[in-house]
């Protein structure tokens, strides 16, 4: 994740699962903070579907 297009692609995949999800991307740390009713595994899979590596770093 290195640009606005990357964050938009990730946000699009996550909000497709949960339209009320809050997605905050930090390009400097290459992290995404997500508030959603979806499971962690669903969010990780959505990020992977967008074409990016993903793993939980804190819950």
C-alpha cells in the first residue's frame, strides 16, 4: 500500500462487506485501521482480494 489508489481499493473491498465500516489507512506505516461488524478474517480476506498482503497486528 503506497498511494491513494491502494487505499481506495482496500476501502472499496471492505465497504462492500459492510457499508457502515470505517476504514482509516496510514500510508507511512502501511497499515489500515478498520471498525466494522465483520469478522477479522473477513476483513483480511477483503484486503487480500484487493491485491494486498494482510495480517492482524492488534485487536
